[in-house]
């Protein structure tokens, strides 16, 4: 949990410069591709975090320490590369209720050649419910669902290679929470050369809806210092719905009750100013806000800073 908390803080700071996904191994989210990655990276303990496939950070003392370590790795990598890559990636995906078709074009923009490369198309899912993980966590983000790999090479500048894959939608996935990534990696050094968030082809996904309409939409700001706003939506055919909104720490201990009552269907916003039921202000660290209704529960992470 400390690693995820630290990664969340770094992701927010370097948004647009960092793509974050999580390979699971040894739990319910393990798939053959992530098991193969675990062996390839020689993972012997968790958490095991890599930046651009290099320099593993193993273990996480606490959220702030992990975030500081990860931030140093990102800054060092940006300084090393200048934030530039010799490869450009473009692409799109088309999503239907039954399958997702992904296409990505990799183009060499520097003089070549470049050999021993692996082009990957990855699907990950946010807001995946599974009870109960470490620290009582029941909602998971950036969960790797499928990876399609192809070996490619470039002979010289402006060479292009297009990689495509059509992947069936598992009935357990929520299509509205799926995200697609294309990235390029050197197979010998394991260095990730470039990554790209693949966007949907225009007008290809309007019929895809979230299966769970009652949900937490956002927590802002996150990380936060004095207070955070929890935005959520209630979907119900009734005039009102019983709603319980609470905050828990990583051990599963309840630290705040934000709302307990009935709400009409539609969007709502509640503020948390770190106050506990006893009136004390909670300190910095990782927290989970949980929305409970008759339709089930939905959780989101938030990080408090000093």
C-alpha cells in the first residue's frame, strides 16, 4: 500500500510525463503475461517498482519515503533522456461490448538502426473491486488485464512499424474503465524507450457505459493538504437512496464519517477537512474513502500531505 500511495503522488506531480500500470503476480489479478514479466524482471518480493523498465525500487517504508524515492528516479530519468525519445508512437483503439481492437504505429525519428525491440499493447483497468487486499483495500487501480507483444526492428530514420491486436472483453471487466497503452522496450536491457496512451477512435465508444453508475468520480485535490472534495454520483430509480460515505486508514480502521443518510439520484460533493469523529485532525498518509449504497460499495484513494 505504501508503494501505491507513493506512486499516486508521483503520478499526480508528473502527469503527462509518466504512465503507470501495475502487473500483479501471485494474487487474483495474475495473468500469464504478468507472470512472465515477473520472471523476466526477476521479481522475488513485493512491491517491486521500475521506472522505464530500469533500476528497481524494492520495498516501501512508508508513503512519503516511497514517493520521495520514486520522484528522484523520475527526475533522474528525465535528466538522462532530456524528456526525449528516438521513437514516436501514435495509435487508436475501437471498443465494442465484445472486444477491443488496438492499433499503434511506431516510427523511428532518430538515425538508426535500432534492433532487439519489443512493441507492446497493454490494457489496464481502473476501479476494480476485489475484497480484500493488504490494508483492507478493496478497489484497485491500473490493473494490467492483457498484453500483446511483437518483436520489431528499425533500419533507419522514419522507418515505421504498425502493431495491431484484437482482444476479447472479459465479462468481469468494466469496459468503461479500460485504458490502452502502447510502449516500446529494448529486450536486452529492458529499457522502455517510449510510451503512449492510446485514445479511442472518434465516435467509436458512445455505447459503452460504466456497469456501476453509482460511484466516486473524483477526489480533488489529491494529494491534499487542508481538505479534499469527494465527488460522487448516485444512480437509483427511487426518489432517494440510502448513502454512507466514510474514510478509512490502510489498516481498515474508520477515521471519518462524511455522510450517512438519504440522497437523491445525481451528482454530489462532500468535503473532508481531515476531521475524525472525535474532532481531531488526521495526519498525513494514505486514506481510502468508501461509498456504500444498496447497489454495493466503491472506494477511492486519497493522500494527505503535511
